C-alpha cells in the first residue's frame, strides 16, 4: 500500500542512486551494481526510465568478471528483455537470448523458465515472428513444473509472471485471459496498484479475440487509478488505447483528446513505435476534423524515428501507416501530386497492407488518384513524404 510513497522517495534520491551505481561500477563491484539495478526494476518501470535501466544493466553485464554469479546475470538479462519488450526495442532480443544461454548452462529449470519468458516477450513485442510465442509457451510449461518463487516475494513474482504470460501469449491460446485474471486478482490482493494498472492496460491485447467489452472496462478502471498515482508509462499506453477505441467508433474529438495526452508520455518512456502509431491516429483525426495541429511536424518526426526502428517486424506497417497519413495531410493541403504518388506506392508495394483509410483517400481524390509511376522503395517514399511535409501549406 505504501508502494507509491516509496517511489516518490526514490524520486528524491534518484541522483544519489545514479552516483552509487556509477561508483560501484568504477570500483569493479559489478555484482553489487547489478543487484542494485535489479532491485530498482519496479521503480524504473513505474517512472518510465526503461531506457536508463537497460543501459545501466548493459554496462554492468559488460563489466562482469567470468566468476560472476550466473543466476544474477540471468536476472539482469531478464530485466533488460522485459523492459525492452515494453518499449518495443528490438535491441533487447540479443541480451534476452544471451540470458537464456546462461540459464541453460546452469541446469536450473526455474532460471530457464524465466529466461524463456523474457526472450519471448522481447521477440513478440518486436513482431519478429512466431518464435516468441514458442518461448512464452516453453516458459509457461516449465513454470507449471517449478512454480516456486525465485527472485522476489513469491506471491508478487507469481503475479508478475502471469502478467508476462498473459501479455505475450498469442490470442489463439485459450489460457491467455486466465493468466490476466489471476494476475489482476493477485496484484489487487497484494496492494500493488502500479502492476494492477499495468495488467489492466495489457488486457487490451486480447480485445481482437472477442474480449473487447472486458478489456475496455479494465482500461477505464486503469485510467481511474492513474488519477491518483503517477504512472506515466502505463497511463500513456492506456490513453493511446482509449484514443484508438474512440477513433474506431468515429468519436474523433474524444480520440484527439486522449491521443494528445498520450504522446508526451510515450515520448518520455522512449517507446517510439507506440508514439508513431499514436501520432498517426491523432493526425488522421485532427485532419478529418479540420483541426490545425502539429501534423506535418509530427509526421516528419515519425519518419525520422522510423530510421531507428528498422529491427522490428512492424516497421513496414508503421511506415505504410505514416505514408497513408502523410497522403491524407498533403492531399488536404492541396498537394495532390505528392499525395497521389504516396498512394500509388502503397497500392503497389504495400505488401498487402493497403489500409482502409488509404482506399478511402483514393475515392476522395477522384479519378487517377494514384500515380502510375510511384516510388518503388519504401525509404524513397518516406523521403518524398518528408520533403513535401517540410514545405509550406
């Protein structure tokens, strides 16, 4: 129940904590450095310091001597994998894979189970194929045989592992909701409001699987809790999901309000993939409503950020989404030639991702609404969009 009070105390001491971590590393006290960084795991996540946490742990791992406790290394890799998954960072996959190798070398099924979960989470959220789901299922099966707590208070750790399994299982797995429900009940009983919010927000992942009403109720409950406690990472993602729900219902004004609030929180968390997705939804709604927002600047920033996300499986989807929104903005501003070139590229080279909004744009722009000779390469289309967006309206 005093969890958020402790977070605020850590806020006050954060500079001292950073100095302590640096000092431990400078003195080659690597095990203590890693243990301290791992102890801050929940705090890093609560206050959206995912990137800093991962960099801190990477520095410790890089400095680790050969005789460092392998169980400590596995836990450090686990934290990197999970935090990296939460911000869709494909660079978390290799450390998580290294963690699994270390875990397997120990012969500990409990360590292997947790390493599978971290690697599966990192792969799934980077949309790098079905291997991620295989790791999540492997971790779940091993945990069923070795359920005892290992790193944290057993009840909390069980709830946290259920949270991870629910968040990263595939939607065709019938046990996904059960893991979420168990995690929600456990975090509620333990008084961990932060992880309760996290789990409630993540249930939106099952919305396409026929659980939309349940997931939306969870989302609204999470936002209600966020009025009382400071959880920028989870509140930002909750607002992104809420904006998506409003947009899909045609409630653009409500979508604009939610998405505009979400963007700075996603920015602070370093979750560029979710920022790009949310920005595109916001700009589409603003353009349709005739709102003079920051659409052009945000689209150019989205294009810049796409260059740093080349390792994620959803890159082409995000790029096509950004091109579609760019065509909408440019067409609305009268630059029909560029809009038609972008739409022509999407129509011919969208790899099956021909978004509904792009199809509507073709109808809106009229006959001959796609360029018969659009850019062949996706990066060329993005450069074309960025250059046009930099021009005056």
